[in-house]
């Protein structure tokens, strides 16, 4: 999330009190995604739901190589007080001591929501070869009750610039991700911009 999107709580509160965010329309799936990608994205959404009841925001990620799950992580910013415990950065931080660079390069990171700039940086330094995200930034921002970012910086653009060796795909199964976000942010506007 960019600083511009991390507007103060009062902005979201006002919008939510005024009737909430308009329901976002899911974007079509990235046609480059496979049936296997859908299976693992389903798991990323499960991890996102898990996080909402276990001290985190609605974000989950997993690392997969050759059809095998190597690592999973759910956002745990609230339970740890560590602002770097996003699903993607948290996963890479927790598991990079155990996973060598060559393994990262041949793995796919599935993440329930398009990664922020911090997480793109971690993806870059890990050397992860492929990243698939579920829900795009725009409907995520809408679910928080924030206005559209007039100058969005997408993970496609960030990773194209800083990690051209990482293949980026998404969105995928965005309708499911939007439901998770809308359910969470409707009752937790106090966490907008903090998770
Ligand atoms: Zn992040």
C-alpha cells in the first residue's frame, strides 16, 4: 500500500458511515493462470481468512515448487506488533534461512492480494521466479472505503522495474478475495492503512 492510500482512519470512517464503499466488480482471471494456480490461490484465500481470526489482516501467501507447498504465512501484524509481518514479507523472512536461492527461483509465490511495495522488495531480494496474486489493489482499496488511487503503482510495474526475472500473474479468482476484504474492513475500519 502506498502512503497515499494509507489515509487516516477518519477518511474511511466517514465513507463507511456514509453508506460504505460501492461493491467492486471482479476483474477477469489472468488467462495465463493454470488450473493448478487456481488450486493454490484457493489456499491463499483460506490463509487470508485464517488471519482475520488469528491476529492479522485478511492476507495470506504460500510458496509452491513442483506442486508441493514449501511454506505458508498469514498476515500477523496485529498479533506481533511487527509491521513487516505482511503475508509475503513474513513468509520470505521466516523461511529464507531454510530455502536456498535456487529453490526460490524455481518456486511460485501465491498471495491473496496484490503485494505492496515492501513485499515487492522482499520478492525481489528472494529471487522468487513467479508470483501469482488473487485480488488487485483497486478493489482492495475500495473495500477499505478509500477513494481510488489516481496514480496507482501496481506490483506488475514495481516488479517489472526491480525484479524483471520474476514473472507476475493476476488477478485470479478476484470475486472470492473481494468478499474476504469487504467482510473484514466493514467491521475493522480502525485498521485501514495499518495492515
Ligand atoms: Zn505487503
